[in-house]
């Protein structure tokens, strides 16, 4: 197990290094470059821009800039924002809570609904419920996240006035009930695609399990069908969901980016888009590295949990 973890950590570090190199190069080679934000005001002379470039180290060759940025990051200095000169880590820390709140809530909702729909669809295979669930999953996977978010706002916020149109809480009222009220809309949107994905995986896993020899043996012994399904089939069919949760994290993060923008949710996704529009490259790189670490860590933890949850897999060598 320890050897497997060490190998996976080494692979993750190499992949993280490649992601940071590619991201750094793309950002700094984009039209306009980092200095475009300073030149946007129109009152900057070329001498001023040259002075700022020298102060920020932007006059050096790109490989040198990357090595210096990487060295500072390894020492805990992720740089400062071009917009307000605040430390990047402090800015990310002030937004990560909102993103985690939205992601964890939507994941919990999607897993509960998706597992229930998938299990029931497998048990009642080719029934009306199974057909409707399949059609619903295909429709959900086809709906753009931003469009569904706008529909939710139009119907439930503008039309019925049941839900707030955006933000994380009402100014002056930060109670738990008010936060939950604001969370319903974006959670509904972010959980849509995840529910469809997990329901299909759960149905497939459940169908595979109920056709196994030990299920037929349990039935031949006269065990009640309800007990067979709950104690044997469902329990084993849920195991692949552990891996799917880790692998689905990148899609969840990309969905959070769109959802947070539509609902003006003050999380990492909205911060990322705002930072790109303002050419705030230190913040963009900080978010890119932070989310990459989250994705790689989620994948590793999912693999380890799966090997622990399923003794048949054994400990990875």
C-alpha cells in the first residue's frame, strides 16, 4: 500500500508540474499579456509599463519567470493580485468555503437521488419508470448548465418568487435558514448533471451485481428478496460510486464555475472568471494549481477508499 501511494504521489507531482507549466505559458503568451490590465486605463505611458514590467519581473524570459514563480510558490508565496495587491492565498481562502459548500451539498443530493433512481431502474428493468429515468438522464446530460440556471432563476425567482436570484445570503441576514434558501437554486442546477451520471452508473452496477452467482445462491436458500437486495446487491453495487465520485470531480468543478457565475455565487468559479477578465494572472495561476491539487487528491483518495471498501481488490502493490 505504501509503495502504491508513493508512486501515485510521484505521478501526481509530475502531472501537476506539467499543468502549471502549460497554464503559465498559455496565460503569458495570450494576446495583450499581463501588462494589458495596467494599460487598459489609457493613462499609462510606455515608460510606466516598462517600469511595472521590471518591478514584476515580466521583462525576463518566460522560462525564468516560471522558475521564479514556482520557487516562490514552493516557499508558500503564491504572489499578489494585480487588482488589489492582496496575497493570492488569502483571496483563494476567502472564496473556497462558498465553493466547497455548493459542491458538497450538490454532490450529496445528486448521489442520494441518483442512487435511488439507478437502483429502482435496475430492479424494475424495462419498466415505465426505467424508461422515464433513462429519458430524463439523457435530457439532463443534454441541457447546458448556464441555460438551466437561467431557467431556474426565471421560473423560481422572477416568476414564482420562491428563491433568491443570486448571492450566498441576504445582506444583514446571515442565518442558516437564509443561507439554505440561497443554496437551493445553485445546488439544483449543479446537481442536475451529476444526478443523471450517477443514476446511469448505479443502474449498470446494480444490474451487474444482481446477476452474480452469490445473489442466485442467496435466492436459492430462500432468503427474502428485500434482504437480498439491501444486504447484498445494493451494498456491493454502491462500491463503484466511490471511484466515480473522485473521477467526477473535474466535471463538478467546471459545473461550479458556470453555476457560480449565473447565480453570482462568491466562490472559486466566479473568482476564476473575474480574474481572467481582469488579466489577474497570479490569482488565475493560484486557482489553477489549487483546483489541480484537489482533482489529483480526490482521484487518489477514491482509489484508496475503493481498495479498502472492497476486500476483493486487495491492497494496491
